[in-house]
C-alpha cells in the first residue's frame, strides 16, 4: 500500500512520518529532507525553526513587576522556557516508544534556558512568575532540571555528575505519564487505591528507561526519587545508604518543584514558606547534608530583597540565620531590625 499524503499542522507531526517536500530555512539550508522518516532531532529542529521565525515575544499572562534592567532578561528566560517546554514533550513522548535522542541533546534544553539568565540564582525568582500549564509533568520536569543544574554547582559536581543529575531531573517523573489524568488533576484528596497507582510511577519510569543507553545513576534517580532516608518512602522503603546519591538530590528538588507551583488542591508556596516547610517536615526524611546545602543557598539568594511580613510591615533581608534559614534578620523600612529567629510571632509573607 502506498503512502498517503496529508496536510498536518506542525503540532501534529510525529517521528516516523515522511515529508513530501524538502524544508529549507531562510538561508536556503536544508533542515528537513523529504522521503526520509523524521527522527527526534529533525522533528525538534523543524518545530524550533518555525517557532523562532515568529517576531512577537512568546508570552503568557502578564509580565510581573520587575526593575527595567531585569524585565528583558525575564522575557528572554520565559521565551526560551516555553520553546524548551515543547522540546521536552517531544523527547519524553519518544522515550515512551523505547527510543532516546542523544542524552547531550536532551540536556542541552536546560542549557539553552540558562543562557538567558544573567545570575543563575534568578532562576528561582523567575520560576515563581511562570504560569504552569495543564500538563504539569512537563513544567515540573523542566523546573527540577534547571535547579539540578544550579544545585550541582553548589555540590561541586564534575561535568559527568552534573549531566547525569540534569538528565535525571528531566526524566524523574516520566512514569507519571502512565497514571491517568483524572488522578493527576484531582482536586480532592486521593483515595487509598488512587494513591497506590501514583506510587507506581517510579517503577513505570524505571521500566521505560532501564534498557536505554544512559547511566545507572540516572535510572536509579528515576526509580528511587520518592525513597526517604528514614525508610518511609516508596516504592521499596529503602533507607539512607541504600538510596542512590542522584536520587537523594532529586528527592529534594522534586519536593521543591511541587511547592513553587499552583496545584489543583492548593496555591504555590512563598519562598520562605518553602524553606520553613523543608525545615519542619523533611529533616530526617531527606538527606540532611544535601538538604542543608540547598536551603542555605536558596535563602542566601534573597539577601537584600524587599519583603512583606505577616504583620504588614516592609523591610529588607540583611542576614540569614544558619540555624534556621527560614528566619532571617530583617531591616524594617522604619530603620529597626527584627530577628525572626527569636520573634516567633512574625514571618515573611511575601518576597517583593
């Protein structure tokens, strides 16, 4: 039976399809040949080219209030992020067929976003401004991978360790695509039966990648990212030394990524609420050494930032208390100082 020629939108193109005509860029360079089945790299090149031809900025929602010198940087970050979102969808969808593009090309998606950030620490601020889409898994995967890139530097990882961590961050929740949307997007508390299905996603993810040509650290990062050092995690209730180091890092960043986005059942957490939640609920469950490095660096990112306190007063963060990173010293606009480590009646409500 011969090939059937059809017109399809760019969004409906898939690997394995064959183009009826050669596709050239504006400089007459061939970017997608006819009569050859599309592979993942050509498909992404094709989609990216037509997205980048648009002169208008790709924006969703309003631009948050930022100083003028940061506004353009944020727009560049957001445009790059939205383009990368489509690329990650393609990569992850192809993995479900049992294939994988060159891992370095997958990791490059994160690098392209980071190129649009002047200070890497700004990523934490910019992620908080983004509008999450309905397919939360892809947004969450990109978020975790970006923070993996930064956290790897804080931990002093070498290039190979960093690439493994970033790839594990991008793929850690791939198994969630085997869980029904009805469960993922449910606004009420999950039933016991539904939660059992969710707890299978690390196993589903591992089964999708176990035969791919990627490191065991990435594979175990996917399988074990919901394990807890005290043995209360899943799917295998492993304890401290049984858990792969990459999985220990991903476990922290997976929780972080979930807290900074709106979810059907709650609003996103403010930055210092995130830190306080880690201190209150996760010490002893997540790797202590990694967690303390993460919280300290996150908190120091907000030195000199304006904040609004729960008592309505405004001030500036001037010092981070290492004993409790969620309770810094604030210089109020009135000139007074308040140490939140000792003033238990006041907290940071919002970073401005």
